[in-house]
C-alpha cells in the first residue's frame, strides 16, 4: 500500500507586529485581559494591498524547497482559507498563477480552522490512490481586513492574526511512516455561533446598504459556546484516532493543536491527562491564524528539531461550522 507523508513544510508571517498594547490604543482592552483569556501577546498583520494568496506564495515556495522539489514537480494544489482574496474564483487559482504552476488542478477548502486538516485528508487520499504524486497544501489568512477594531468587535479582534503555512504531501518510501489516520467531523447545527453575515445570497442584492452599516461586515462569535464545544471535541477526536490505532496518549511524542486559544488547549491537555509541554504552543506570537496555524506550528517545530523521524504526532483542530478534526502521523 502507498502511504502518504509530508515531504516539506514552509511558513510566512507578515513583518508588521501588532501587540496587545497596540490594540489597547484602538479600543477598551488590555494586555492583561488578552493574555489571561487567550495567551496571545502579539500577532502579525499584513499591509493594505496584500492578499492571502500573496502570503501563501511565500510559504509554498519554502515548503517546495524544503521538500527538495521544484515548482514543476507539484501536480495538484489545495488552498484552505476563510479569508479568500475574492469570493470567487477561489484563492487556489490566484496562487497557481503567482507560482507559475501551469494548468494543474486547484481545489479551495472552506473549513475555517480545520481547513488544513480537511485539506490534508484530501491530499492523503489523492496520494494513496495514486491520483497525484506531489500535492501542495497551503493554509493562509488575512484576517486583519475583516476585524472590527472598536469596542463592539473587541471580543473577536484580539484573537486573530495573519499568516500562511504550507506543506507538500507525497508518497512515503517507508510505508510505516506518514499520515496514519485523519478523522473529520462537522455539526452544522452550530453554524451561527461563529460566522460572517455580510455575504447573504438570499438577499437581492446579496449585500444591502443596511448590512454595510449594521455590523454584518464583521465576524460574530459566541465565545463561550466555542470554548465549551472545543474543550469537549478536541479530546474526543484525539481519543478516537488513538483508539483506532491501538495507541495511548503517552505514545504520542507531540500534539500540534490549532492555535485558537491557549486556555482551550490547556483545558484539552488536562482532560486527556497529557502534560502541557506536549501540546505545542506559539499562539503568544501569532494569535489565531485559522487555516494557517497548524502548518506554521509544524514548520517551527521542524526548524527547532522538536520532532524527529518515526515520532508519533497528532494534529488537532476545532472551529467555525462547527468543524473539528485530528490527524495521526508517524513522522
Ligand atoms: C473570547 C473569549 C476569550 C472571551 O472570554 P470570556 O471569559 O468568555 O469573556 P466574555 O465574553 O464572558 O466577556 C467577559 C467580559 O469581557 C469583556 N470583553 C470582551 N472582549 C474583551 C476584550 N478584548 N478586552 C476587554 N474586555 C473584553 C466583555 O464585554 C465582558 O464584559 P462584561 O462582563 O462587562 O459584559 C472566550 O470566550 C474564548 O476564548 N472563546 C473561544 C474563542 C475562540 O477560540 N474562537 C476561535 C475559534 S477557532
């Protein structure tokens, strides 16, 4: 059987650092409030004129180089984002053109915080089935254009940052190494809990004058509901992937959770009885970068040599939809 594995990883963060103190100059918040509730200290914001596909292009080039490949080796592209360049066409084709990848298929994944893991499951299936050999999977976000930097939007505005992370997925020469299992879940009954209302195709036209002024252009979230479900579903899906593979929590060398909130991840680790240091964290530096957070973390982890060949890792995520997912990998 062909097994798929991650052949290379890359990341890109915009240079502009925005601290909690910078946000506190724009609306009523404080470094203490943000750090206590989320663990975030600073995040990066892209400048005006920068698209999510621009961030993705930087991360993708690094991932391809890290895999020891050339651009022309890539035979399929998957782009996960909740902040696409435009509503259509998808950001995948913009990235394809920016990288100069001619005529390969491009698939856009719109699964918010679990977009990367949903994309990974698709890339894994394509490679295992022998359909494609080198799939570029990128998660990228420009959140900073769609955050409400007033008191009305402060609950959401403090959480998010911009960035991109990319991987190349291809066949593993050693069938014991690679992506072992990915579990994907969703529960659309909770779709209204974290969403952006502005694009409403049931309205004619789909964006009204009222929706431009009544707050619909900003994301809305019931934070406590997100928190409550996240701390239940994250341990649940981790336990399910472990059970399927006859593993215990102690067999895992490193957990790489989506970076939504340090408290959520601490809670989840505690529920599983896993030491906090086994749950990787970099949220202090970047905030929540949604589809980009797991590949950004993975790229840092490899650079710091925190994992090595044959280590077992679990990537896990929860977010808007609700959607949640976990992937077990033997590195
Ligand atoms: C957002 C979150 C940090 C808010 O924490 P919380 O303890 O639930 O806070 P609440 O919403 O109950 O608000 C508590 C108070 O802080 C205030 N507040 C909200 N945002 C604030 C901010 N940025 N700075 C200061 N005060 C703020 C609220 O207005 C409220 O004030 P009140 O008591 O006077 O009404 C928390 O709910 C959370 O982390 N949820 C998960 C969010 C998430 O991860 N989303 C992305 C998922 S992918």
